[in-house]
């Protein structure tokens, strides 16, 4: 049995005040792993103030170790601060920064090598879903991570259909579960010996209202929460729902 994993992705939002509010309002639950992922500039503040009550991650890490890469942050720098996870391959980075599957695979490897848990995001666009390409797209995104999947170290996969991100229109639990089952199947094909240890999360318009329905399915082992994670009360409600739903 694994604890459900609840991850807050603040994206380019938040402030020192929100970081402090998150710490003050946080109530740990024994059966839930929580990772808060603020913009990189707030990571050390959260780590210092959270004192281990929740973990802190990065929204991205470089595919390089160090050097002339202005604006980038390396996985080892993040680990040095005490961060424990790094989101890689978020669709916003794929779209806005042109990140390919190969670049994302290199980033995931750097995260693992530094001892961070890569949270590898996959998901299809609306056009891909409507043209029945969703499963093939997600399969290709996972197969691109084969080197990372062959290594030991904690990894999570987050299924985030692009049409559900920031739209207020979550995938239905049935749609999410169907894709999560498909992802598990692909993992068993490409990484048979560890496929069942990898937690698979859903992300896309998760909030305090739809969370109980999502967590009523054992396939949804966690959630990656964007907008609702900026509201400390709503985020706390999502964590409580994970506790109530129990480990999977
Ligand atoms: P929203 O929860 O705002 O839809 O964002 C989802 C997401 O992209 C989390 O990484």
C-alpha cells in the first residue's frame, strides 16, 4: 500500500506571504504525502519554515549539471536546499519553452541522480483526444522516459490532460481512471519490475469539490493541483480528502 500523494503546483503564482500562510495553515495527515511546489525563489523559505511538515519541490530543473545556462536551476542545487522532488515535462513547459520528450527525459535523469523524485507530466491536447490519439500520445511520452524508468529511485507520473488544466473542467473520474489504467499498462510493459511502485497521479482542475469523487478510485493515487493549491483552505480540504480515502 502506498500513501496518496498530493502535490501543489503554484506555477508562477504566490508570494512570501502565501508561503508563510501555507505553513501556518498546514495540518499534516498520517496517511498522505504532501509536496508543495512554489516558484524556485520561494523554495528555501518554504523548506525553512515547513520544518519537514511537508516536502518542497521544484517546478522544473535543468537537463545540465551546471555552467552557462542563464536562468536555469540544477537538480543538485535543489537537493542542496532540501527539496525532494521536481516536476518535469509540465505541458506549460512543453508548450511555452518548446521542451521535447528527449529534454524532459534528460531532466528526469538529472533529478533522479540528485536524489529528487521526478514527477513526470504526460497528457494529450483536446485535438489529440478528439482524434482518438490520446492513448498513443501518452504512451509515447512514457516510452521516452525509459532510461529513467530503468533506474531505481522514487518516480511519479502525473496525467494532466491539457484540456483540463486551468479550465475548471476536470476530466471525469471515469476518463482519468481509464487513462491511469493505460499508463499502468505501459509502465508494466517498459519497466515491469518496478511499474507497480510508481505512483500515478491525476491533474487538471482538481478542487475541494471534485476531489472526493476522484479519490473514490484506487487508480488515482494522488493529485497534482494547480489553481486550488493557492487557496490554503481548499488545499487543506484536498489533503483531508486524501487522508479519508486512505492509502492505495
Ligand atoms: P489546475 O489545477 O489549475 O487546472 O492546474 C493543473 C496543473 O497544471 C497542475 O500541474
